[in-house]
C-alpha cells in the first residue's frame, strides 16, 4: 500500500518526513533518500503495532490538490 508523505526542510538542514495517515508518524534524514527510507521504516513499525494491537489500519490519507500561495 502507498502512503502519502510530507517532506519539510528543518532549520538545521535535515529533512523531516511526516505520514499524515498515522498521527505522530515522523522521521528525518540528512538527505531526501534517507528521510524517505526512515519514514518507510517508521510506517512499517507503526503497521506492526496496529496489527499486534488488533487496531484497524486506516486507509491512506488522500491527496487531491496542492494550492500555490504567493506572498
């Protein structure tokens, strides 16, 4: 299953990755590739916890549109 990810640049130069499907599922990396690999691992661990706990695994968050805003 594919889960949407949000990548953000942090003030210290790292890249922070969030998975909005699972509240609090956050990781980071020094590079985009490392951040993506780390969030993939975080999602896999989250799914293990959901499965072991008998919790219903939510459907991936849906992204339908991006909005561009000019300042």
